[in-house]
C-alpha cells in the first residue's frame, strides 16, 4: 500500500474514533416505576456554547433552588385511563397527571388530566443522533367550544362585547371557539459532555423552536333580522414563538432531559434553568443519610430509620398512584408488607423539613 494513502486512512480512522457519537433511544427514557428528580436555578446564566461535536457544557455551578420529583406511573387504574387508550405512561407532576405515549419513534404528550389534546404533541423525537432534524406539525392541540354566560364573562375580561367585535352588526355573543395549532422544529445540533452538579454525561444538545398559532372566534347573533349573525374573529392571541435547548444522554442513570434552558426574546439564555439532580433528598435540607430504608428489595418487612428526633408522615402508594398505607412514626418503624402483592411501590416520607421519595420493591 502507498504510504501516503496509508497515513490518510490512519488519520481518518483516528479522527472518527476521537468523536464520541451516541444515540438516545426509547430505552433511555422514562419507564413505569421511575422517579425523576429535577431542580430549578433562577439565578445562574449558563454558556450554551456553539453547535458542533466535541462540545463541553459546564453547568456544574447550577444551584438547587427548588427541587421536585416526577413519578412515572402505570396508566392501568389511573383516574383518566378511559380517556387515553393509546397512553402507556402517566407522569405525576406536582398533582398533575400527564398522559404519555412512548415508542421507538418518539415521546408524545396526549393530554393533562381530563384535558385530552386533539392530536398528540411530540415532546422529543427518537432516536436522537447528532445532525437529526425533525418537524412536528402543524398539529391541532386544542379545539374547544364554550357556550353560555361564560362567553360574555371572557369577552368582558378583555374589554370586549358582541357589539364591539361586530362594529354594531350583531348584538349577542352566543359561543366561543378556541383552537390552538402548534409546529415544533427539533434539531440535534451539538454533541459532547454535559457537566452537572450530579456528574458528567455524554450528551446531545437539542434545539427546539415551537410556534403556537391560536384561532379564537365568537359566534354573535344579530337580533335585528339575523342577517349579520356568524363567527367573528377575536383580535387578540397572536402567534407566539419560543426557543429552548435540551440535553439528553444515553446514560442509564438519567432517563430524562439533563437540562432545559429557554432563550429570551433576543436569543440569550434566560434564568429559571431546569436540570436533573440525583436525589430529592436535598429538598429543604433533608439529607439522605438521615433517613434509611432497608432492605430493598423486601419480602415481609422493611425498616425505616430517621436519625432526626422528629415525627415522619409516611404514605405508601402503588405504581398507579393509589394509596396503600398511611402511617406516622418517630425515629424508626418496621413496616409490614406481608399483605401486599409483589411489585413496585412508592414510599413518600414527609417531615417539617421536606419530602423524601423512595422506590420500594416487594418480592
């Protein structure tokens, strides 16, 4: 082989090996039984870096100013199961139940509680690889019709009336139609290392541009013969756009977006950064060392020990979020599991300092 060709081949191979390429698939995302801990930082401004490979995003100085958890539940037995036949996951977020369909092609939001979207809204397309570009939409997320006294109330709150909307052509506001159309552009424009307070991870950066177009109109009745009765557009609720960045990893310890940063109106990173943290145990100064739960997995009994001399309120729920046991103890207790079916449960422990959530497996 010609030496020059050999060197070209060798250096090309080295350059390919030197770029760590990852793929994020549906197996790297939330599953039933997962508990995700997120924190917010309302002060720090981060450096988003540039598009491209071999990037380093140093978010290690982010502060845990507000910590909360996402519980991933089964749709079976959930309050709105019948409304979401295509859902295979429910995310409980501070009391809200978010219904999700996760597949090999993406993670889609189907609705929140009893508010079912007209069409699924893509949260993230899959699989994620560097260079991916994907457009979701336009899709009709909301299509609602409101009638009765509420129509006049809503118009009055905006300083409007049927007469003002129609320039005197119609006089009674009968119905209100609200539609919301959304288009989302996803672009995986960066690959590298994401540094968080909980550690460093191989990551992909996803730029998300989302456009929302509301269409609001009122059916007004012409009481003088009916000639001018019809639908009239409401002059507010113009097109809105937002841009944000999210980072994802194929590390099995993440299962969710590593971080999320919204841009302001001129394209600079804003505050209010959401990021993944490894334990909600730091919420309101609860330390993981202060509360111990063992053994996990358990068969007949589990022991809970609190190092603090304070009362602990405890709630054990099944994977559907249904309460199974509620109890209270000080210092320590032994929880009898012999009456429970095998499976995964969520143990929520609350003191005056905060909340600690543990996954409990009964074998």
